């Protein structure tokens, strides 16, 4: 590990003071489900009132390291603040960990910073799996600061980098640091694959310092094939670690974990430890129309992600899964774990991984607080709940920021006294913005959302710290210009493509920003409804869209969607999507059956890159309908499509008459009925007009 001399940190102050009525904030459902209708009103600026946090200026924390990503915060029992982020020369892949320790209330420039490196390789700047910090009190009364991070390594023949989960500690407030140690112990599998014993599939980790001085660690692990949650702990300040424990035994219900959503840990004063993650449950009761699953779907295991916890599962009619949050409890300091309990029946049917895990916190009375994001259509966004019986049951979920659709949001909780604070990157916006909501009555109710980051910037992965008195907050996040964020997203390979190879993550040109606020201030914000992510609904007018036909009917022509006097079945898909490829035979059958009656079938591929792979697939499958290539994803933005596949039926007047998400096979009866109705003569589709009385 690199050892640097103490140095003061110089921040760049960015003048972004919150002014009443001037900051855009798109957070639907400010207090309860009834407010969801407010998000659908066609207004340009609706007021979010009763905000309760007054913020100071925004500081560019990573100015001292040129660039930065994946921040984390930790508050010591004596009030010291620890902050960490990952930087790399020229924004590349050679990640270094920067750890800054300051006194509570001290000017930002008075901190002590160290840049830490690891002999095994670069430290990953992954937003969903950032380095973690935690403090514990040693038996001698001193404080130990621990840092947990992932080192990545490219291995020939592996689609994903191998990862080593590493821990370092400082017993003198961040001035000097120990040599790193590996907390995982699956050496047999590593040796069998020709890897160093430190490496395997270990990521999406959590670190927690318990009140009794124990460090607890959890992560997703692929040592036995399917992604599963593992845990370990240290009672000597991170010097040695207990044997790894699989939290849910293999073959038991809920043993499989969503392979790229972070874990979360919290512990109470009595020694109970709680662990949360996104579980994979087989949806045996999923309705045939392609909508979300039913409550009470029995849990089970299915095809896993192999030894790769980053991979998303393939879709398909044969395996539909629910991805909901569960919590397990340990009463023996992490040596064994009880049966996981579902926090809420979101019943989100999704055959992939959204990169959005839960957050946990325990208050001084022992109540467990949980927050999470779900992508369930019609109720997508951030929710909150709590348990007062040791995670045996949870209160009804409170929507914190929910709309019909949402990009993945990454929520963090902090609790001090009666103050419960939640912050997240609002996924209901096309360009995410960090927002915050505060409860002053222990989570019973929350004040309206207030913006933390500046509107129009791509702000993501916020982290949170609340002062010991509960009246002050600190928030840090990663931020880029929207065009830079979009360019980075397009450059990232889509790992549902079985031939894609994931490189080591880059820091890029992102910056880490930090802001402090006082709870009890007053501010007013606006939200812009036009900036929402809103999918098309049945009865909506389809936006205009044009694309060149790559193969199939009308090849070389430009196909026009919307009000053009034709009935069109529009399918949005990609070659890397298993469900998409499986449903092509059904789309071809619909095309052949209804083409003589005037139905058009247009399949719009959102594959990135050139058109060759789309053309090869369409020709190999002998698809006769029109295939369009849209690498920019324009149709997804205009039609509010969150995932693929999605299929919509547009009538002659340009109105959406039917839609389904997922493989169309199970929804074929409903699709045929909708097509039959839409293909009736135009006169029959007109509304009946009562004759005028003489």
C-alpha cells in the first residue's frame, strides 16, 4: 500500500446554492400513492413544498485527484468524518483509493488525505460496488477505520474480470494504513481456474462497524455457480477474519441472489446483525399477458449466473423471475443466519439485474429501517419500510419517489435519533438528479423531496451521513455532464451478448461532489413534468418515429410510426436478449396471418454498433416483417421503454391499443384479439355520434 505524507486538501467550491423556486426536481409521489396522479398532470412546473433541508454550496471533492468516482462516507463515534473515492491517472482503469479524514465542523481544506494502492492490481471505481468505510471502537477505547474494496483483474478466457475483496485498516485516524488482506477464502476454485487464491467472483459488497466493535462484511459470490450472498466478520479490528458463511444454504428457498445488486448490513446494540439483498424468486404465477407477477409467488431457485455475479440472467418464457428485497438476521454475530424475510411484495417480474441494491439502518431503539428501488411497471421507484420486531415483519411500504416507470435508482439511508434521511438518484428523470427526503418522526412520514445536485447534470450513486445530533447531513455523489455519461454508457459492452467481454471499469471524467445541509431549513423546488420517464400507455397517442428498414418487408424504405392510417405492431428488441430472439417466431406467425388484412409488423432493434449482426440474425431467422436498426435507442426514449422486449399495437389513428412487456408468447391470445379489433373497417372504429334532434 502506498504511504503518503499528511497533506491538506483543497476543495473547489462550486456556487450551486439552493434558491427557492429555481431548482428543477422530478420526484413523483411525494407522500403517498395518491400523489402519483400529480406526476401525470400535463404541467410544466409543479411546486414541491415543505422541504426541510437547507444546503450550503457544492464542493468538488475530487479536485485534489483530478477525477473521481464511487464515493463513500463514514462517521466516527467521536465526530470525525471519513470520506473515500476512487481516482485514476487520466481517468483510466488504474484505480487508487483516496481516503480523507476531517474533524466535524472543520473547514473542508483541513482534512488529512492518503492515496492507497494495492499490489494485486487496480481498485475498481464501480458505483454500485464502491469502496466501503466503517469505524469500530477497539477494546482499548481507540478507533479503527476500515476500508473494503474490490481489485479487478483481466483473465484470458473469462468474460468478466476476476475480483478480489480486500480490506485495510487504520488505527490512527487515517494517518497510516495496514497491508491489505483478502476476506474471502474460496481458494480451491481459484486454484482450479489458474487464478491467484485472492481472486474469484466477489463483488457488490457491504461493510459495517457494529456497536460491539465487530466489522461485518457481506458480498455476492459465484464460487458454487449461482450468485449467492456470503458473509464474514472480524472481532479484532480487521486483523483476522472468520471463515466465510453462505447466508442461505444451497438448495434452500431464496438461495440465489440477483447477481449485480449490492448487499447491505446493519447491526443493533443487542448484537443482532441484519443483511439485505435482492433475491431471485421463480415466478410460477406470472400472468400470461406479460404484466407484473402476483403476490405470494413461491420462492425458488433457477438457472444462475455461473461464477460471475455481474452477469444478468437471460429472459424467456421458460423462466420468469421476481427480483424483490429480502432481509436475513443473525443472532450469533454473523456465524449463522435465519431464513430471509421479504421486505415487501413488489412482485417485480424481471429477468435481468438492475444494478440497484437496498439500504439498511438501525436506530437507537432497535428499529430496522430499509429502503430500496423497484422497477415494477406502474409503481417503479424508491420505497421505504421499517421493522420493529427484529425483521420478522415489515410495515407497509411508503413510496418515496415513485412513478409509472423509473430508471434504476440507488438509495441510501441514515438514521440519528428521530431523523430518518433518504437520498437517491431520481430515476424518474431522463437525466438523474440526487434528491433527499427527511422524516422527523422516526420514519412515520416524510417531508417533500428536495434536490441536492444541480438539474441537468448526470448525478449518480449518492452516499449519506447524518451528524450525531441528527440535525445536519452530508451527501456525496458522482457527477458527469449528460453527454459524457451517455458516451460512457454507449461504450460499455452489453453483457447479455454472450460474446461480449467486460473490461476493467474506468473512472472517466466524472467528479465527486459533496454538500452539507442543515435539517430544519426551508426551501421550495420545482419539478418539470416533461423530464419524467413515462412509458406509453394504452390510449396514448404514439409519438412520431421514422427508421430505415434494414431487412424484410419494404427493405430500403423509411417506415413511419404513429398516425399514418395503418395498423402497426411495433416490437422493440435486441439480438443479445434471449426473450427477444425466442419471440421472433411468434411475431413472424402474426405477420403471416394478418398481413393480408393490412397489419404491419415493425421490429426495431436497439443493438449498439453497426447493423451487421442485426441483419445476419434477421436473415438467418427468415423474418419477413420490417426490421429497423436504432443504435441510438431513440424509440426507447420517445416511447418510454425501460427494458426489452416490448410490443405495442398502434391503430390507424396513431393510438396505442395494446401493449405487453416481455416475451409475447404468453400474451398471444390478447394480441390476436387486439389486432382483430384494430383491423376492423375504419368506420367501425369511429365513435358513435348521436343524431341531432330536430
